[in-house]
């Protein structure tokens, strides 16, 4: 099952189907096999930190007991706002106020 996985693997589906469990188990399995793994959660109520008994948050954090595994819990609202600002920031002054407000 873990052979020839693509570079990016997504676990998606409604709440309670096992996304977190399978993403964590897969990540540990790959890291144990010598791969360098970044486990990213975009769940605003992520419990990946709880699984590994550590605080993760919005910065990449190495998982102490699993060499090769790092994790990141992206806050989707904050990430969208950062992106909006990155695009809008440099051109804000040259746009009409009304246009800026509508973006
Ligand atoms: N393969 C599985 N077999 C049985 N129970 C599972 C399995 N995967 C997850 N669970 C259980 O189902 C519940 C929800 O799993 P979780 O990984 O938190 O789902 P999600 O992240 O999709 O909300 C948990 O109690 C978990 O222990
Ligand atoms: Mg989950």
C-alpha cells in the first residue's frame, strides 16, 4: 500500500471517517521506512498534535519520537488572509477604496 505513493497524498472526507488516524499512521509508516514526511492538517479543529502528544500549530514542527516526520496545522482562515494580503498589499494604494473593500 505504501509503495509508489505520489508525492502528495490527501486524506479527505466528512468528519469521523478516519482522516486523522490514517494520515498519522501513513506518515509514521513512511517516516519509519526512511522517507522525509511533512504531515499537514487544514482542519481548523485539528487534533494531529493530540495524536503525537505535542503542540504543533501554524509552523512546521518536528515530531520528537518519529525521526523524519514533521507536522504543520494550517489555519485556513489565517492562510487565506495572508494570501489575500500578499496579493493585495503591493497594489492597495493604486486601487479605489471601493474596489479594495470588495476583495
Ligand atoms: N480504520 C479504523 N477502524 C476503526 N476505527 C477507526 C479507524 N480509523 C479511525 N477510527 C476511529 O474513528 C474515529 C474518528 O477517526 P478520525 O481519524 O479522528 O477521523 P477524522 O479525522 O476523519 O474526523 C476515532 O475514534 C478513531 O479512533
Ligand atoms: Mg480529523
